[in-house]
C-alpha cells in the first residue's frame, strides 16, 4: 500500500537524533569549524550515550546498515537502513562535520556492516572504522587502485598511499582498498581492515578544507603493513564473474547515507532561511501560484521542492535495501539529486539572506561550504550520473565510460 | 457584455516594450495581408456562412452555443450526500501498489498503449479525440472509482492514489487524450466530494450509466499571472439564485461538454464552484486550440449573464472546498506529467542506443548519457513527490504543502524532460515523425493548468 510517511516506531529515534543535533552539534558547530583538527571532545560523551541507546533499541548509526538477510514474506519492512537514513538527516541538520567525527559511525563501519562475515562483524564490533579508497593518482576510478596486497603465509602485506581518509587520525581501524593483482583489474580489488597501530601504517598529514572542518581528513603511507588474512572483507578469490560486486556493494548502502547528509544540511539551511525571510515579511504560500508571490518566496518554494525530491529518493533507496531489493540505481539517483541540490539549496539560501547569510555570525555560510563535499565523496555527481545512465541504458562500464 | 479576453490580433509588443508605429509601408503591407487572406479563404473554400454553428476545434475565435445538454433530472433521491470515507491511515513507508492497484495499472497501461498512443497524432492535428474514445474509457470504469458504491460507482473509500496511478498510466499513452478521457471524472469526482444530496441525485446517475456525458471543470482564465484564488469571473446572488459573467479557458471538450463546474468569485468573497449546464442561456463556447493537449479539444467557456438556480452552488461556497479542488487538480496534473515524462524516457533510451554517430551509439557519450541519467533521476523524484501528496490526501492528512512541491517540481522538471527529449533526438525530435515534439508541447501545460482534471 503506497504510503510515504515515516512509521511511528521511528519517532523516538528521530527525536533522539534531533535532540542530539540541537543540544550537542549546533552549539559546537562554529567552534570546530574555526578550530580545524581539534578533537571535538564533547561528542565522546554523546557517542557513549548513543551507544547505550543503540543497544537498547534500533540505532541511528552507520553500524545499523547491515543488510537484511532473511527472505521477505511479501510484506514491507521498515528497518535499519531507513532508520539510519532518518537519523543521519537529523544529525546533519545539526552538523555534518561533527557527525562524520562521531566515534564508531564512520563509513568504514558501514563497509564492515555491509560485507563482513558474522565472525568479523563480531570481532570489529565497537571499533571506529575509517575508509581508505582514494589515492593520489586515483579518485573516482577506484579500479585503478595501486595499493597492493601480497599474500605472505597467513598475512597480506600492503604497500601504497591513501588520501582523503575521513576520521583517519581518530579511528581505531581503517578499511583499506588494495589490489591482489594490478593486472587483473576490478575483480582483484579487496578491502582489508587495518588496525591504526599496525607497524608501517603511517599518518602523513591532515588536510585543510573548504568545509566539514570538524572532521579530520588524513593521508596515510602504507609501508609493508602486515594484515592477517581474516581481516579481508568478503571473498579472497579473484572472481572475474562477480568482479567488483563485493566492494561496490558497500556503496549501495553508503550512498543513501551521504544523500541523507546532504538532505540534512539543506534542511538546516532551508529552515533558517525561511525564518529569516519570515522576519523580513516574506512567507511562501503553498496554494497561490509562485509567480504571484515575492520572488524570494517563489525561490524558497522551488528549493523546498528540490529538497523534497532528494529526501524521498533517499528514503526510497533505503527502503529498498530494507526489503532486499537491488537498489544501486536508486542509491545513485538519491546521491546525484541530493548532492547537487544540497549545494544549490545551501548556496541559494546564503544569497537570499544576503550578508546576514554570508557572515560567520550565522551558520548559513558554513552549510554552504559543508554541502559541497557531499556532491563529491562516495562517488561524485558525475559518477552517480554514470551509474544511473549505465543502468537505464543497459550499458557496461566498457561501453559507457 | 462579457469581459473581453485579450486578443493577439494586430501588432505585438516587442520585447523592449515599444510598439512599432505603423508607417506608410506598414499600412500598405497590412492591407495587402488582409486582401491576400480573403482571397485565400475564398479559393480554398474555407469561408463558411457567417451564422455557422459548428464548433471548429482547430481554429480560434469561433463562438457557438454550448452543446445541448441532456435533461439532468433526479431519478432517485439520496437521503444525504454520499461520501467516500478517508482511506485508513497506514503506518509503514511503502512504495508497492496494492494487488488491486497493480491490476488497474495494467489495464489502463494496455488501454493507453492500444487506444491512446496510436490515435494521438491524428487527435493532435484534428484537435478532436477519436469517436467513442472517451466512452471506451468510461466503460473501463475510470470515472467510477471516485464515485461511492451507494451512488452507483465502485468506490468504497478515498482512492486518490489509485486515481493518480490511472492518470499516470493514461498519460503514458497521450496526455491530450488522457485529459479528454479523464475530464468527465473531474466533474463526477467533484460531485462525489462536495455535491449535496440534490446535486448528486440530479447529476451523478449520468456519470454511472452507459452514456457518460462530456463534462469539464473550468478554472483557468485567459490572462497573465492567473491566480485561481483571485478570479475575474464573477457570480452575484440574484433572486435566490446566481448570475455568472466571465470567460474560462483551458476547458476540455468545450464544444461537447454538457455540464461544467465553473470557478467564479462569489460577490467578492472569494472563489466558489458552480454547476452550469451547457444549454443554460448565456453559455457559449469558443474553440481555443493551444500549444499542446490538442486531443482534448480545448476551448473557452464564455458566460454572459448566465442565470443559475440556488442549487447550482457546489460545496456551499466553502473556501476549504475550493482549496481542496485546486490541490486535487494540481495533483492530477502531476500524475499526467509523470506519465508523459515516462513516455519520453521510454522513447529516448532505445533511440540513443540505436542512433550511431562517430562510429558508436550516441549513448556512449557522456553528454548524451548524463542527460538520460538526469531524466531518470528527476522523473523518479517527480513520481515520489506525486505519490506522497496522493497518499496523504487519501488518508485525510494535510497535503497542501506536498501538492505544491510536487507541482513545482513536475512543472519545472517535466518541462526540462520534454525539452531534453527533443534535444536527444536532434532534428528528428523536432519533426512529427516522432511523438517527442508533442510531449514537449504537452508538458508545458503542467505549469499552466488549473482545474480540468481531479483525483
């Protein structure tokens, strides 16, 4: 039965996320934007509170994205993917940089949740996991990864360089993508859970960024890093049939999460702008034609419509994952739409509010900066368009490059 | 006299706002033009007797009386107005249509593919739906879902989602013909939602019988920045009844319609809906062929001193009823936009895969492929916005915000999809060999239309 409202059972969780966002993130938002690379100690407290709440019920963290394995009985399911997306929207309404800094909520955790076997899931439970894919010479083209993993007895030996590792400095472990055989392309790429303290795993530096400055972004050098074979996520075989599927499956779960982040930031900007404009006497009317209203009101309506589209696409992708439906297409649609409108909306809100929005006295300018990364990481706008286009057109990555 | 609709005759205003003064050369050219036009008309036999009564749908400006309406008489009285209850509130987020809805979708899709799509091009050029097509649609029961069982329909509860799915599936065949087929159910749905027991008794039986009348919900007016909440068409109370004056535009099957629901401002208190039978004195119709939706025989409805009984007022003049009507109508337009945009996507994909340029299919180029990706993404968003508004409406939740957002997005992105569809076919998109140019014209309507259809 078609219904696009959020179920009542998530009210508590959404409320919990709202409270955390309003009471912990917002008050610290500007502080850690200004003091880049300073560890936001306040969120440790918040994280342990949330851990407690998560144990008690359905969590709002990235650890909740484990794919439902039980076969569906035909009735619809609203589960961990949907609740995680909803929690993420609320938290990012508070501050996206601080959410990315939340202990044990990293994208590496999402990867572990998505592809780890039961033994691994148990062993890595409670660890904060960052994700290392990008290299100096390879970004979106993750098949071109040059970091190598060479089998040596019960271990793999990893060598290479990794950049743009979110929470790399603060995490307990890093999920590192490396190739078993550079000659064999995508199928040879595997992900390894690497302990931060492993010898040879060296933090080179932290980036200075346009936005999400509360979140640390690290560069690593891997110099003969020995990782036990049990830390390889997924199958150790180079299966050219399944190809990239193992590692790429992570994206089907993480892209809706990044879309949710963009939806959350844009929601914050829209709410603030609506309030600022209302004080200035401009309030959009949902019934009257936009062209008969103040241009700023008409713009707000347009932005809100784009936002709603991104929001619903995000929910759709998560709902499909909850119901064991293949959702690569919808996950990329959500990420594409949310990524681009996240930037559009936050920047337009700055414009609508004028110097009030441009000034550091308000958070609008910060949201305008924070939003941009969400159209880049976990697959840029253009990568999402490629994924969507290939699916719709029935093209392979060889045909449509 | 009627408020005269603005005409486009004579010199048009240039963009810079300065109307070109007609000089000596201009006067000669204008006279020549008039003369040439006359000769052409005579030679081609297009000139018809001045007292023509036929409604000529392909040409603007011909005015004729409204169609002779049947006598709408109550056969059976209802004790109270028959209303559909709200659908039960649902708790879980779910995008799966019910089994019944999937069955209806299948049926309507088949109808659209077999009856609407093949007839669309001819209907577009003749500005007339094929004979009997709206009747066939009525036989399928598209009108009946919105009418309560107790009043002869098949509805047991509010079924806005089902009606939305029907409109979407129809528009995949052709938007103009979908409007032609769905126009009567806008009127019967209005009667089911807001008619009192007398109005329902008088009019609803015609819509549940074998010979469903053409009927139209007329809201638009021919002026710039039209706002359905600030109408020029006036109704004044007179001798217990009402007198209507004004011009309504975008009226589907105007020449055939036997019953209109007309939006008019009641004594300056705001807009209300009135039931107007086509043979009421003072009612005339003008053909108003437009950019698109031509299969729906669009016309203008001219109301000159039209005297109505007290029973003509629909929904008691309640402002909330009128708002509800505008919102549901916009929702129906969103559904039509989704169906037509899907048609564009379905047509464009095989085309760009088969069309070869520079030695490979054009779809292997990102410039082409990314446009297809954007069509797919925006279309899915339009659909979800529309479904959300529909599901809220049928569950009796507020849906003003959701409809507004759906319409904003469907008007803008729907038009963009129409434009990209033509662009992706290149020159082939611009010619009538392919239906894409028609969809381009049809999709422009979504940002313009008020009224006409209702879910």
